């Protein structure tokens, strides 16, 4: 198992921040085109955190949320998850479907499809940025939409990692759509064995 | 007032304090296995992430259903439970990803359930009750005073199983 040592984390994190920044900016651009609205990216960052701390970062494991989930496969592999608190997801539907706030009351087929498209766009644009910076290419799977408790959504992420490393690399950012304050956390969780590869590629290019 | 002890991913909590409630929040594909001895009020709850521990490393035993259940049994016995009285219940193991292309390769929930059932059988335990499978996450509680186990799903009410 490729365990992430503190020293390795340090170097990797610095290198991966470049990908994060550019990737998130790119994703926001794609998303903004879709909704026809300016979108700003707040605090793009990469962190290595213990798995067990993830639920608390989303306000507790029992909070209701929507996750749009994609696998990336190719030279690097991993998971991309757009996590949105449930009420914010309803607002996001209104935004994407160009309806007044409060119109969407629950998530039917149309709403889920709209959210899937949001995740799809964000994920694809992120991977494009990664390819530009590192030369590493990856393909996204079709998006899956999960509506459930935060803890349950994270179960998928953690169990898919397979080897249950003690830490995960978390690319995190918040997107704000103008005054409507639509907000989502965008997580990219590379499989443990590909993290090192990503870091090396970035280092080769910039360092 | 009840004292909630959270059982995180890959953790086990054991208690015989009558003011405690053991809780595994938002179990998705994970399984929660509870053991309870009504005689001594020793309660233990496991929150297992994956079905089978292939390298049997000491450190992560509780993250896997097979080694986790054995560790849970050891821990409740050490805390004073009498093996012949232990009641076992299980919840969780949902299949969260149901989009086309995900279903088969990601059905970790079902594999967790199978692994847990097999391990319990090997140890000679029969499940008194279970709330498993489906496509929805569950919060699982084990009440130390009476061994009652409950689940709650998103937007739903807590109910005993």
C-alpha cells in the first residue's frame, strides 16, 4: 500500500495545488457557460486528511446531501465528487433550469439529470486542466447522482479506495454563483497509487 | 440524558454504561454489526467499511467485516459479556451507486453483508434481526440500557429493527 508519509505529502501537496487551482478555475468556467452566469471559485486547496474526519467537514455525517459522482480512469485513476448540501442542491436546480429560487421542491428525474450534468461538466473540465498541466490524461465515467446522508455518500468514496489508506488527498473548493450563493464542494480523490504519479508529473514540469 | 458515542468508519465502540448510546451515522455500503449481552448490558458496535481483510494487518482490523466482527466479539467478551447470551444484529450494506455502469463493479454493500453473515456463521452466531441492502443509507443506534437497535434513513423516523 502506498502510504503517504508526511514528507511525501509536503512535496505532493505543493505540486498538486497547481492542478487544483487550474482545474477548479477550468471547471468553474465550464459551469458558468452552462448556467450563463458568472461563477467564482473560492479557496481552492489540496489537503491530505484522515478519512475519519471527512464527515465532520460537511456538517456531520447525518446531514442530507446530494453527490454527483464520477470515476476517472486512464493514466491516473480516482474519484470526483461534487457534494452539495440538500437545500443548496434544490437551489442549484433552479439556477441551472433558469427558474426562480424555491421552484424546485424535490429531486425528480429532470432535476437529477440537471445535477448530473453539472457534475459531469465540472469533472470533465477538471480533467482537462490536469491533462494540460501534467500531460496525464484520464476519462470520466458517466455521472451517478446520490441523494443521501453525508456519511453514506462518503462510504462510497472510502470503500472504492479499496486499500483504506489512513489518509485521502482531497481537492476542495467552493463555487459561488453571484449573489445567489450557490455553493458546492468539489472533491477529487485520486486513488492512492496514482497520487505519487500525479505529483511527479507536476514536479517535472514546474520544478 | 443519553450520551451518544459515535462509531466512525472502521471503528468499534464498546460500552456498559447505561447512559450511553452507540451510533454509526450514515452507513451507506458499510455495515454496522451490534453485539449485546442483556445480562451484563455490555454493548458493542462495529462500523465496517470493506468485506474482507486480505493482509490481516493488526492496525485496520475493524475496517473489514470479517476481522472486525472477530475483534468486536473479543472486545465485548473482554468487557464482561457472556458469549452464550450475546444477541447480534446488523444493518447497512446499501448499494449506493445505481447508475448504469456502476452497479456491478461497485456493489460493496452486498459483499459486506455476505462477508458479515459468513463470519457470524463461522463464529456460531445467528442474526436476531437485520436491516440490510437497498439503496439508502442508514444511521444505526445501539442503546446500552436495553440493547435496542434502531435505524433512521434520510428524512425518515427512527425505528427499531
